């Protein structure tokens, strides 16, 4: 199995599903992202992935401490987005 590292991502949504585009910073050119890979998922699979990731991050934080971040994107998304998926997310 090959592991691909990603520094950034873009998620596109349409009625039939989601496309997750993962990118990596190109260290030789400032501000340029190198395309990594793309994964498409049905709405159900994307929601299952969301909950699996949420649980995995929670387990990681229990073992290793809180993951602190200063992500402008995440703060913007949390402020501007209604989260009608059945749980509340409150970044620190």
C-alpha cells in the first residue's frame, strides 16, 4: 500500500456525491500546489467517512492530546456553514 501525503484539499459537491481533491505544497515554488489525487464518494459513503474521521481524530486526541490549529479555512467554514448532519462541531 502506498501512502500519499497531502497539505491541502478541496471538496466539490454535486447531487450524486462528492469529489475530494488532495494537494501537496510544492516546496520549490512558493504558493504553488501540486495535484495529488482525487477520490469520489456517494453522499452516504462521504457521511460514513466523515464520522469515521471524526472518531479517529477523537481517539488520536485522547492518546496524544488536543490537536491545536489556526486554520483560517476551517474557522470560516464553521462560522458560515450550517451543520445539519446530526452533531455539533465547535473548534477552539
